[in-house]
């Protein structure tokens, strides 16, 4: 059961709880006693005491004994204004259970804002059940909270069912409208009619848009410039759309407007609302409302004749539209005065001028001047209602200047036909040129030869007559497809002189002046006649053409007689025949020369005696020469063949021996027990030497006399137990560590230290006084006796430091450092 305000007591008296509903009017709040706290604006005229919420486990019995059934009550939401100044904590509502007089009750709340983030926005007194708000609320951060109130006894047992509490944050006008951009850009065509849409602006207000706090209205504060009137545009106060309200937009006068737009909330109320501003830049876009106008009604220019790609005249134009746009770009057309198309007008992309250019050569003798009519227009069509200007048309006068033109050959190239072989001095033709300058200039033409590849021709200097200087030959390398070509030069005497070239093409008619030649000149044939393959196909080559070439006639000469006895020719076709051995004729393998007479079909015919070299050799079943047969046919005898084979065998043996030697050296190199190549090893190695030989300069001497004297009797005859100190001890030699073939790099140091330790403790290792005999130095020795060398001690020298030098110097330390033993 839920009771609010002063009705809580009456509910107990009457036995039935009553609910005073929260007034939903946004400007009124219910007071605890059922009264209304009136709100004006955002301020309360008097504070409304908080309501009291009472729990009830069940309904109460009435005086008539009827039992009220338990039912759920709807708790009205609790409204809390945002940005409250406190003081905090500020009490919102009081919660009570109807059993708090019988048992101790503890109250708590759960939900977002209580025990869930954001935590501790709301709190409750666990004993009294008073719920507080602990800080100012922000509706733009969170507009409502849903909490649950709980009542439990001291043991934590639930006493009442949880009650849902809804807390709504009442919006305050605490946010200004914000534009997304500070500067907006829009455009509108010049000449637009009133009501034309320009652009859209929008502002956002974080306050509740269902109330006046979030309702934004727009208005224009200023317009710059004020031309033609200060209010060329207006804005829809609710939507933010900007439209034109007056005619007269002209880009050529004002190309851009700057408008300051204000957005105000509280439905535009300037007294209570918050405002913000933004800038709208409106660009007036160009339309083609200005036709191009030529700066003059007439233009003139001049050009030398026969010149092309020359600018004759420059046409200037004025256009007020936006430069370098289709509305400004000029297009020029020639509408009359140039029927042959000698001229065109190109537009300068930078200046927009028209450049009258010659595209086809003009001839002074044909036209001395041209009168052109030119019209100019824009790349884009003129806007609706705009008429072309009279200044869009102009006349252009172009004068042609006479220049000295070069002579020309009327027929170029000129074709003539002659038989080859005509003698030198033969007149072929007259190749003359004409001078186009026939009106104002009378000039003389002189001729010269420019290109004559074979040097067969000459030309008369004054009249252009062509005469041969050598015999013409159709088979020359300078003749292509029976045509010989020469180039001549015609030069006038103008100032400056001009020249022209002409080409003479002579078609040379073939005569029979080349005998045929036998093809092929070498071949091979089997030594015995084969039924399937017999003979060699032969033909002929003739530098002449038909009818002075084939068909050819092939014949064997009568002398020597062996030719016709051994060989025969069989005709295959007009150009081919077969040369073969006669049946049952056997020839030794070798090279044979067979003469053959070949005749062409000219009138009269020409003949040629040619020789074909035939290689006669043994053949296999396919008719091909065998290898041995080919060698034999080449003229090598049996002895030569055997010699060649022996040389090949010797060469192969030498190669085999060289390979074996290389393999043996490689094997010996691999068997050496060295870590690296001795020449590359620069480390200190411990080596054991068993003998002392001579140095590098003594290698040519016999050292055996020094190491092994002739007589050792004086050593052998010594009594037992007596040993000289200069003799090598007769004891087993120490074993030095063996160096591994491929040791690990970390083992090298250990190996060196082990070898050093073994050498220091080895009594047989140097230094010891070796057994040396000096009484024999070879015959004729010039060396004196060394017996005079004697160790002496003056007593002044201190040799005790020898004891510090290690085992190697122990012998010297005993001999010289003792003092008492000497």
C-alpha cells in the first residue's frame, strides 16, 4: 500500500490506503498534503515538501469484517530539475513501511545512479527511508533514472516487495544552438528570380526539442554588400533555407554576398532564448548574359605567298563574363571570303584573342588579297533573352606578298623507257622546269645534277637535255625493279636564288647480255648407281629476265671423251636436269670435276661452260654418304686416317693422365692433418724438434758430420752412471697432445695450453745441452778452435733471477745461480 502526504494517517484510520496522483501538468507539482506547488518558468513560488511513500504487506480489514485484497499501486514519477543549485544532499521522497512500528526496518535503493554507474547520484537514509539527490543533474547527459526501493529487517529478510521509482530530469534552457560549421558556402545564378533556393543552414540544440528550450528559429542579421538592395535574401525561420527575395543579381557587379545568420532557441524569443551565429557566403555564379564583342569592325594583315602556319592577324575581343569559362571562351568562324579554306582562326587560351592563321599555301599569282568576314561567339549559348551584339562581326583584309618562288618541273617524276646497253652519248630526253614568277619577274633557269647513283647521266645546263655518259645496265645494283632513278636541280637567278628538284625514272628494257650459270657448283653422288636415288638435280641462274633466261639447255662437252662415257644428263623440265653416272659405271671415291655447257633462250642464245664438283662416295641404303666414305671421298688415304685416329687416342690419354694427377694432389692435400693451410696459419704453434739442422743458408751442406761423428768410442767407453750434462737424457719421451684435424674453435686454446704444459715438464725437450762434437768440421775448414770459449763468472753478476723464468731455465739457474755448488 502506498500513501502520500497527510493521507497516510487517514489511510490507517479508514483501513484503506489512498493514492494522491502526481499532477502531470508540467507547471505544477503535488504538495505532500495534496496541495499544488505552482511553478512559474523555472522557479518554484514555494517549495513543495517531499511526498511520503508507505509500504504495506496486505490490505486492512474494514469494520464490517470484509478483507481488502492486496493490490499494486502505481507510483507517480518524481520530477527533478536539472542544474539545481542545492543545497545537497537534497531530499526527494520519504519511504516507510507499515510494519516499522513492530520491527526495525532498513531501507535501500538500487539501480543506475545508486549502486550502478554513475554511482551515488542518489542516496537513502537506511533508518528513516529518506531518499536524497547528492549532486546537480544534467538532462543532456541522462534524462531519467529507474530505481528500486527495498525494505528488509535486521536479518536481511525482505519485509516488503521492492517499489519502482522513476525520476525524470526536468529540462532547463542551458544549451545554446550550435551550427555544425561556422562558415557555409552556397551559390545562386545571376539573374535568378525571387524565391530561388540558394542554400540550407541548420543548428542543433542539446536541450529537449519537445519544449521551447530546444526549438530553434533562424533570422538574417546582416548582408554585405547592400547592392542592389540590403535584403536580397531571406531565411525560413524554422527550416533554415535561404532563398532570394528580390531580382537584380548580377555577377559582373557583385560576385559574392556575405550573410550573418542567427539561430535562437525558446522558439526565437530574444528575451529568454540563447543564440548563436554563423556566416553564409553566397557566390553569384556566372551565366552567359554578355555576348563577346570585337574591339574593331575591321582588321588587316599580310603574309608572304607559299607560307603555312603563319599568324596573319590578331583579333581582340571583350567579354564581361567570367574569364576562362565556357561563357567567356571565344569561338571564331570565317563565314565568307575564303572558299578554298586557306585560313583558319585559332583562339588564344590565355587572352581569348583570335589568331588568323594560314593553313594552305596562297599563291600571289592567283590571289593578291583576301577579304574575310569573321563572326565570334562563346563556347556556351547565350542565356535566354540575351541577343547577340552587332560588334560580334568584323571584316579582315589579308594582303599576299610576292616572293621568289623556286622553279618546278611540270612532270615530276618523269618516266621514260630505254633498252639497256645503249652507248655513252645517247640523248634520252629533255627534262625542263618552269618558273612560277611569271607576272613581275623574268628569270633564267639553270640545271644541274643532284643525284646520279651510277654516274650514267649528264644534263645540259641551259636547256635540261639528258645524255648518257656510260652504258646503261639493267643488272646493276643501282637498278630496282628495272627502274633507274636520278634527281636533277633547277635554279633561277632571283634574289635570293630559288631552286626546285625533279626526278627522272628510266625503265630499262632487258637484252640478252648475261650467259646462264650452273647451279649448284658442288654436290655428292654415290659411287654405284642406286635404283631409287640416282644423280644430282641441276639448274641454271641467269641475270636476265624472260625471254632471255629459261628454259635452259644442258649438254656434256665432247672433250674429254671420258665425260660422256661416265656421265649422262637427263632433262627434267625447262629449267632442271639430272646429272648421273651411267649404268654399271664404278668410280673410286673422290672429288670429280664435270664440265657442263648451259645455254639460255635468248635471241641469239648465250652459252656458258660451267664445272660442277662432285664428291663420289660410298652410300648407305638411303643414298647418303657414310662417314668413312665422306672422309675417303675428301681425298684422305688409309694411312692418314690411321694417323688421325692415333693422334686422337694420344690426346685423350693425356687428358686422362692430367685428370688422375689432379685427383691425386687433391687427395694428398686432404690427408694432411692441418687445421688450415700452413701458408695461411699465422698463429704460434708448439712444435717438437728432435734435431738441430742448419738454417736456410746451410741447406746445401752435409750436416751429418756434425750430428753423427765418425767416432763415438770416447762416449761409449764411459763408466756406468757417469753422464755428461750436455747429453740428451735416455728416457722415454713425453707424449704431446695430438692436434685434431678439424677442432672446434673453442678447443684451440685448450690444445695450446696442454702442449705448453707438456713441453715445460718434459726433461727430454729443449733446452738441454745437446751432444755436439767440434773436433771435426770437415777437410780444409778455416774455422778456429772453439775450446778457448769458456764460461767465466766474475762474482759480480747475479743470476738468481733465472729461478723465476720457469722450468726451461732451471738448468742454467742450477749452474750459475747456486753460488756454493760452483
